[in-house]
């Protein structure tokens, strides 16, 4: 599991570097789709990662207000903290975790049961989805997006 997370973290770090070459107004500009802006999309993937990973460990998720995040450095710092926590958990991953069950109740009161493997796969694909949105937005502003090629990374 750690390998595919490492891929996502590399791509995310490359996006952070890409962002350093884009002015703050473009990073915060409201856009159609995703979480509404480049910075909010990057924050959102780190936030969702920490929410799920903390819940799998029986910990309370950190509560951060996406509306309060306005700078690239804030997003990077939050991402680094999230990564450290996730990496620590995933370094202990064993095949037994794949079948372990996670129970949750939605805001509407419906109860769900997922395997840890399913939750972790969701976290990975969720980020890949949002990274695709960043690629579209990069092209819209005339910039080359970060490569997300898994094989040649």
C-alpha cells in the first residue's frame, strides 16, 4: 500500500512545485468543478487522506477549515503533516489489514462497513481524480500540467 501512496505524494509534491510558478490569484481563483480552486483541491486531497487514515486508526480527524486556507505554504505544511501520519500507519500495514472491517455511520444515519483495503483504495483513487482536475485547470491557464505517469515516475 505504501508504494501507491508514495506515488500520490510524489505527484502532489510536483504540483506544489508547479504552483510556485503560478501567481497567488490563479491558485485561489474560483473554478468550475473539484473543490473550486487549485489550492482548495490540493488541500482537499490531503484533508480527505488524513480523515480516512485517522479514522482507520481509531483517531479523531484533524479539523481544518478549507475556506481558511489561502496560501500554498499552508497547504504544503498540512500535506506534510498528513503524509507523516499516513506513512507511519502504512509502514505497519500487514495483509491482515486488508480484510479488517471499518464501520461508519453517514450523516443521514446509514451504517456502512468497508474493508480497510477498500478505504485505502478509495483514498488513493480520490486523489488521482482530483489531480486530473488540476491538469485540466493548468491547461486552461496555458500551463503544462505535472506528469502523473505511474510507470516512468
